[in-house]
């Protein structure tokens, strides 16, 4: 069996590059830094639960790691990225729904909460659609060319 018989991995699709950079920076790095600043500015009287700390910083850091692996062509990282993004955006949308239902928000805050819900749905939809397309999956599933 010659090397001609082995299907070769296609070039990294532009969408993989764009989405992994976007997800890594805007959904990973920026929220992790924002959470770190909030935690650093929290006084000793205000307690931060371990669960809150893990969710606020852990998930974005995990998203950065999964986005990097996805960028490099790792199929498990791609699946991890999709799961982490779904969890992250679901939690954000849930928080916005709770705010809308349980508090007296001014119209600007209501609009902001609705916008966060819409953004979460669109973001998850775009990532799931793109990373589950057969052409995109081919990039992750075909072997890397080996130079012998």
C-alpha cells in the first residue's frame, strides 16, 4: 500500500481558524480576565464560592485550551470545544432568563439580557453548525501527511 492510497488531511479551513481564534479570545481569554478582575476586587467580607470561581474562570480557560487544540486539528479538542461552548453559553442564557424573570430591570437592562440570550443561541448554533459539517469534520478525521 503506497502513500497515494492514504487519504491526506485537507488544508485547515478558514472557518476553523476564524472560529477557534474568536472562541479562544472572546469566549475564553476576555471572560477569564474579567472574572479575575472581579475576583481580585472582591473584599474579604464578600465570599466567592468555589463553584462560582470554577465556572467563572475554569470554563473560559478550558475553552482557550480546547480552541487551541481544535486549531491544531485535534478531533477530541473539537468535540470538547463544542461541549464547553454549549455549557458556557447555556449558563449565560440561563442567568439572563433568571434576571429577566426575577428582578425589576430597567428597559436597557432588559434589552441587554435579551441580547445575551439571543447571542448565546446564535453563537452555539454557528459553532455546532460549522464544526459538525462533513467538510469540516474531514479536516479533523483524515490522517496528517507523514513524510518518510
